[in-house]
C-alpha cells in the first residue's frame, strides 16, 4: 500500500518521502533504524527475561477465555503459543463452567494462513440472527483495519462457496436475512469518504453481482462514514442507517413505509433503539437536560411528535455516564464516580422507570459489562478487576445471584502494592485525578506515567499482566492520569479540551508530572511516560513542549505532523477533535503544539523510543518516521532517539503475542535503562 504525499501541501518538508509506506527508500530507512534499535537492546539479559516473562503471560493457558453468547453457544477467540494467529471456537455454558472446557474449533487462523499463503489476522465475525447458522468473517492482512469479508457456515464449519465475499477494504457488513446483507465498501470512484470509509450503503442479495446491489443511502464525501444495519429482535424487526457526519455528530435513520425517516435528536447526541424504546445520550444540553444525560422515550410516541423525554441519568460534578447495556427487560447503567465504577439497573414499568443499584457485585476497581443477550433473557456477564486485582468473570441474571465463572490467577507479585488516587491542579485551576500504584513509603523511584486525553475515552483501573511483570514487579511505580479530553467526567470533560482548547490536555498531563515530583513519588530523571495513538501525540507534545519534566518517553503509533494529519489515512475523521489545519485560525492553535513542527535544534530533549507499524492503516506510520528523521537531522544523538517499526500489527502495533511481547520488552528495557539503572 502506498499513500503518496502531496508535496504542494507542505513544500518545506524534506521528509515527505517517508510517507511512502512501502516505498523502497522509506523501507530501507526503516530497516536501518530497526537494526540500530534491536542491536542496542535485544542482546541484553534483562531484555530476554522481559520478553520471556511477557510472552508467558500473554500465552498462558489459564487466562480467562472471554466469551460472547450467541444462542446456545459461547464464542471465544483464543491465541496461545501453539496458535499465535488464533482459534475461533465455541462451547456451551455448562461446559464453560468446568475447569477445562471442551471447545469446538470453527476456524484455525494459523492453518488457514498457511494453506492460503496469507498473513491473516482475525478481525471478528458477525453472526446471522435469529438462525445463528451463518456468519460473516473478517480477516486482515497483517492486522490492518482493512479486511476481506467471507461467509462462513457454522454448521458445516467451512467457508461458503460462492457465498458473500468482499475484497480487502474498510468495509461494513450487516445481515438482513439469510440471503441479504447491508454492505458498505470500496465500490469504486467516489464511494469512500475523505476519511477512507464507506459513504454508500447498499442492499446486496445472494447470487447477484455486487455491482447490482441496490443503493439504500449515500452520505457526503466529507462525512466520516455511513453504515446500514438490521435489528432482528423478534417482534421489533427494523432497518436503520447511521450517518456519521463528524466524529461526534451523527444521524440515525429508520426505514418506514414512507422511506427513511431521521430520528430527530441533536446530531451530537447518540440515539439507539431497543424494542419500543428510544434512548438518547446527550453531548450538549438539550432542553432542560444537561450534557451527559441519558434520556428515554417510547419510539412510536416520539415519531408521532411527542418529544417528552424521561431522564434516566443526570450527571453531577463527580459522576458521569460510562456505559449502558440492555438485557431483555432491564437497562444496566455503569457510571463513574471520581473514576470509580457504580452500577444501577433501570426497569421500564407502566408508570415510569424503577431505578435500583445492581447488587451482588464486588466493590473493587472497575466493573465492565462483557456481554448480554437481550433477544433472549436478562443474563449478564461482568468483569471485575483492579490494578492489583486479577480479573474475575461473573455470570448471573439481573435481580439474582452471581457466580464466578472464571478467575484469572495473579500474573505478578503484588504484595505490598497499594492503589491511591491523587489530584493535581492544572494551569487553569482544574483538579485532575490520577491513580498511583506503588509500595507506600518507598524512596522516589522509577515511575511510568500513562495517559490518553482524547475522543471521550475514559482511563479506568485495570489489571495488566504486562505492566505488572514488566514494571510493577520489578520495583517500578505505575501512574494513570485522567486528563481532560477523556470521558471520565462526561462530555464536558472532553469538550473542554478540543480544537482551540487542546492545550488543556497537555497542561493537565504536565500538571500530573509536576505533582508526582512535588509529592516525592518520583523525580524528573526517574519519571518516564508512555502512550499510543492520540496518546502518542500526547507523548510528542511532552517531548517538545515539556522536555524538562521527564527522564524518558515511549511514543507509540502516534500522530505527530498535525499540519498533514487530515490528509493521511483516517486523519480527516478526527478534525472534530483537533481542528482543520487548512483553516488559518485553527492552524494558529494547532501549530503551537504540533510536535513535528516544534522540533528545535539545540534543545535538550529526553531520550525517546518510537514504536509504530508498517501495516497501521489508521494512523499513518509516516508520522513516527518523519519525527525521528527530523530529530536526527536536528543533531540529536541516535542513541537518544530510538525507532522500531513492526512490519505487521496494524494500529495495535502487533499481529500476535510474540510480536507484542517483543515490542513491549523493547519499551520496558528502554525505560529501565533510562530510569532505573
């Protein structure tokens, strides 16, 4: 794949040639940097130990095999040392309860890749409802977002000859019935948005050419994407189209006898349907309802003009809506109170909604709702975990008792480790929460600070065998910052830090770094930071804007050239977050922090390790390549600017556990060298 640069856009950029993803000259540069980095780190005993310990944890047979229910079966995708590309398999609930379940393997991705001579990476499967006998499987080459689609027969355990198939693209597919699907894909000229996603939805009937598929909806080229889908709930079957206009603006359209009808809610709200109910999650005030509310109405009444909404959740200064999921008869609502999970159950009744706490769930760390089967019953599966609390998978029915289906063993020695929450004060006076995992009373030591700060993504406590083995068990302190741009305190926490207010993300993170040193938790020379994607942009800004605060930086699959980000791969879809650099007023704000444009000769920057993937077709690897090239060009010593690009892996940076263990060991070896020795 080649994403040719546009020299006219930035004629002063001498490194545009590195945007040629698979160009010979660019890949020669990548190989040279990779060789320098691997030669510097991989022959060390600590690196070998790190890699082995991480690989053991990632491949461990006693990990929890997370499942989703589809009818009578629980489906799981599993990777281990013998199956690095993975097995898609299923079992029954009774069998899953046993210590060693018997699994029915449906697709062996390793065997398939070998047979077909492809580097297949599993991307998921969509099962046909209600028959549950067919599915649409997505496989990508090397872990890219773009994937091929193939129809698979779940009874015969084989791909369907002459079934539904799509070539490699960033497609969207959804079953309508056994012989019809909604499809959005690369249909040719003008069928994709400027973000590279489908802008046309078609209805495709079995046995007919894709070119003859019936167009259902067309978005605009500047939209992010459009998608068609079918609600197969018995008695409530319907068809819908979602048009994503910008990252935070969308429209939901319902097929009716009169054609497509838009559900008339604010386009920055998120609308969804379940049986007779319309739910609306607001991102800005709507009538008397503040941003971050969850509202409900009967769909028929709403479409008939009665726009009265019932507030199911209203945020406050400390509490935000995290998620909500339907069972057949109940709505399970997860909230965050100062970034700590609270669960409630809302039940529609004749004269309103009953609101009760979800009881029987341990009050520790974070509780995530893994799966429900709303077409069938009120069953739920919950994962409970904390920084030092290994995950448990609970199963039960709303209103009943919960059993522990699976419990992960400890992957590292957490003896004496505690989790504390502190608050740092940002430049504008906002209190920024962060978690610290450490042994109390320890001397200021090697500390790893992580953060994200974007796209309304909340950073909550979680158990990580990788962080545990690679960092905590070796005596390090781990810190997770809940900076603005995320969703920890609802939409306003995010909205305070978009576009011209983006600087607040970086001021918040810097405030946490300062607070860590002021509290004596660590020192500047022993404070390292790590982040990827939007978090990689965060790392780049810390490097160029706050270099005096850090001893080392690991920057992964990052955005860095914010002058051109909107021209590369999916970048145009993120302009609602960062702004449009082609608009002079918006570029004035962006240029103040864009890392690539802010590299300066003669400055003292902390040591940097840059990690990316050639097959990342979401965030262009040219960002990472060009940043390192500019740093080296500006006179910074190669031993202080390390680079490693994995040939596979997509936006996750690794296509299997071996690759993940390798690149993670590189990161920790780099950090321990700079912060711990």
